């Protein structure tokens, strides 16, 4: 009975983990319109922001890292679901 509770809790945590990755991916996809609004003119002295190309590169790098994390989570899914997660 205790093992079922641990497995259920582990499945719930894994599900929350996957859902969180999905939400982050959606947020990264939603950045495209915002990146397109960035003005690349840096005529004035003072504060500057990253260019559209830099921001697009950062978004792509974050997406790639998230996909790598997703692949690793899928690889270890049975291990993560079968054991209690330690925090």
C-alpha cells in the first residue's frame, strides 16, 4: 500500500515536471512577436539592449536546452516514476 502511494506521488511529480517543460516551451515560442518589436538602432549613448539576432539566438539556445532536458527525462522516465523523488 505504501509503495502504491510512493508510485502515485512519483507519477504526479513526473507529470508536473513534463507539464512545466511544456509551459516553458510555450512561453519561449511566444517570445517571437516580442523579439520582432526590438529596435536594433543604437544611435543614442547609454543603455543598450540585445539585438534581434542575439535575442533569437538566446531563445533558440534555451529551446535546445529544454529539448535536451525533455529527451533526458523521457530516457529516465521509468526510473523517475518508479522511485520516490528526493528534493
